[in-house]
C-alpha cells in the first residue's frame, strides 16, 4: 500500500505519554487507517491507543466496523465513531468547545473534497498535541492524476470534486501559513493498457473511474475523448513490456504541531 515507509519512531509520537490518541478524517472503509494503527501498535507496544473516526458515509463506516470486528489487534483499540463530514465535525467541535486533542491525525485521499483547504488544515492542526503530526496523503504533483485533472479541469471537475488539488496546492498552502512539514514520496502505478482497447469492459470501467464519470464514452465529445486518451498514454503514463503504466504517485505530507 502507500505509507509503510513513514518513519513513525523517528517522531517519538506518544513515546513519553500514557496514551496515543489518533484521529482519522475521511477514513472510508478503514483499510489504510487499520494499517496505520497496526504500525503504531507495533511501534509503541506499551502505549494504549484510542481512535476517533470521522466519516460521512454510513456504508463505509459499517465496512470499517466490520474490518475491526475481524482484526484481533484492532479490537484492543477503543473506537469512537463520528458519522459526519469533516466540515460538520469541525462545526461540532467549535460549537462544543474543549476539543479532544490528538497525537496523530490522518487525512488520506480526502483533501479533494473540502471547500476551504487552508481552514481545514488550520483546524485539524489546532487539534494536535505537543509533538503531534497531521498526515495528509494526496496525489503527487506532476503525477498522472495531476496532469489529467488539471489539463481537463473544465470537463472533469464538475461533480463531487469541483477543485482538483495535488501535493503542490497543499504544500503551497502550508508555506503560506508558515507551517513546518516534511514530504515523503510514495511511488505508485497501475496498468491502464485496457483503456486503449475499445472492446474492453475493463478499460471502460477504468476510464469511468479515472474521469469520475458513469460512462466515459458517452460523456465527452469525440475530440475530448481522443485528447484524454492521448494524454493518458503519452503524458500520464510510461510503457514497459508492451503495457501502459499510469503514474499514480502519491505524496505523504507530515505537518508538525
């Protein structure tokens, strides 16, 4: 997966505390969060861990709960579930006051969905304890995703995602706020060869996924379709052994408290 080389021990998160409090924001089905929690358990075996999860989808939250139920090490962690969006969680916390503070906050592939990037980063950073870290996982600048969605922003950023962001926008924002951070590359790629076979059902589904459309071939004019396919092949991907590999690099950004 993506984060496994992040050197948690180096940051001494929780190493001198009685508990390690973790917040997951936009955690989805919990696969990445589960891995991170497992890494933290092995890194700090004598420190009890708590986990708060913010997720707006009931179905995805149920999936996360099912994952916890079948994972013995996760059953040792007390979970608090917040079935709401990131924005609503922020409103709730500000309304109640006395917010819980966290040693580690993870925002994995969710920064695309917030309206106020600067405000979201500032809010969640304000929830960090001393020596805490806010981890933002986002598609890397100049990755295939970045090239595709910025080249065809007018055609693609019209649904749930209305403003595409890569690590470039996140880092520019951190710099503008004068925040200390570290960036770790997470190289990734996947095979999109089937996208260039008009008869391939797998290729059609991949194109739907990559453009966030239900039906790629019916959603765009012939000229736009041809342009996207050309861009995917020649700007967003590399070819190896006759296969087309899409650059899906990610960036792991650790923001200091």
